[in-house]
C-alpha cells in the first residue's frame, strides 16, 4: 500500500495535514473537522449490481448521493454500495477512510473515478490520507496535479 503523504511529497504536491478524532460519517466529519478549510466531500465506492464494475464517486458533502442518477451517468443503472471487503480489496481502504487517495492502491485501474465538477473546481479540498484520523488539505491546483500524476482516468460529472 502506498503511503499517501510520501507519495504527495515525492511528486511535489503540497498539503497541510490535520490530525483529528476518527470520523466515519459526514456528520462526524462536520463535528470534528469543521475547522479544516476547504470543500467538505463525501467519497463513495459503488458497484454496478449486474456489471460488477466499481466506481469511486466524489461529491460535495451537502449533495445527496442519488444512486439512480449516478447509475444513469456512468451507464450502469443498478448501483449499490460496495462491501467493506471490496473496499479493502480494490482500494486498500477501511470504511470511513474512503478518498481519492485510495486510487493509488488501484494498480490495475479496476475502479472508475467520477468527481463532481464542484469538487474538481474547488479552491481548497481535504480528504483522508487512507485513514480517518487525519485530513490532508490541498489547494485545488494541487488536487488536480494529484489527479494528473496518478494517471488514472478521471471523469468529471455534474451531480
């Protein structure tokens, strides 16, 4: 598994690390991480029921995750949340620690990444570095650099 902080540093991606209590939901994140600058996001690993395809969907925390709408956008109408086992197998992550940094562990590019336009264009974002006891604050420019450096196909959508 790739160490997120080491990867970012070695690729010239600047970030500010914030330690905090473990958080598992957007509500807990708001309570314990509300002082961290940037757009609060939710990160979901979804699976197509029939196709078996996996999707990492990143959207602003205030947006509702409409699985039917997301399924229509990605061309896989029946969506479900991936299991904890699939999350560990595909992204090397535990529940509560899902973030785009998990794509570093998707060496075979089996997970399709979909990022809401508001997240992609945000001035500041923050995500867990593969553990839910810290958040890394990145400028939008550094976040987009991360997405370029990992060479993973990224789809920008408007949820």
